[in-house]
């Protein structure tokens, strides 16, 4: 694997597995795993991903407040 391929690897992975990462953030019970997925999307995802994640996080916060 070339240096260029290694450098592009995180962006490629996030682009190809975006939906899976979002599903893990939405449904996982493991906060550490959710944080890793969120960090990958924020660091290596496209800007619209960040905006969508912020909306999802706000929605989840609202749901948690209702449950408490």
C-alpha cells in the first residue's frame, strides 16, 4: 500500500461506511464506541455529515430528557 493510499484510508473508510457509523451512533449502548464513530465522522467525513450528526445528537438529547 502506498503512502497516498494510507493517507486516504480514513476518508475512504468513512465515506464507504457512513451509514453504518451513523447507525452505531444512534443505537449503540456503548458510549466509547459511539464516541469513536462520532470522532471518525467529524474528522474524516464531509461537512454535511457534521451538520446531520449535530441534528441527530440534539434529537437524542431531547429523547433522553423525556425519558428522565
